[in-house]
C-alpha cells in the first residue's frame, strides 16, 4: 500500500479522486494517503454505518456510484488489494461508460 500511495502522490493531478473498493483497503489507504491523497470508500451502501470501518470514518469518507458521477473527477485512482483473500475482491466496478486506462501492481509492504 505504501508503494501504491507513493506512486499516486507522484502522478496524481488536481481534480483526481482516490477511491478504495472495500474496508480492507480503506484503512491502510487512509493512513498512507493522509498527506494529500486522502481516499474515499466506494460503496453502493449510502451510509458508513453499513461498514466495518464506520467508527473510523467521517461522513465525507464514503462515495456512492451516484456521487462519483456527480463529482465528475478528472481522474480516478482505484486502490484494491488481493492480499486479503477472496472477501477483499479486486474487481473494478466503474459507472457505465467509464474505462480503465492503466493498471499498476505493487509489492506487498513488509
């Protein structure tokens, strides 16, 4: 996760949004992104209370698909991890018509 956020910090443009796909990636991403690349948790559930990380999240830390479309980010950094097994999931579920244009993989932090 550290390597991913170093890369994001070096490449991110104004207006880009950093998004995590689940609670497993949200917490470490919040730590490594705390200095300018703060992530949000992408979820179809519109309340943070539906997530295991709810006690550690603010109201603005959650992003629904509808909000993502409304916000119209200039770029989107989708952070996921296969380190947590099948329950973490690594699929990207972007809104209709959006395309993934690049993919980077990073070594596990030790």
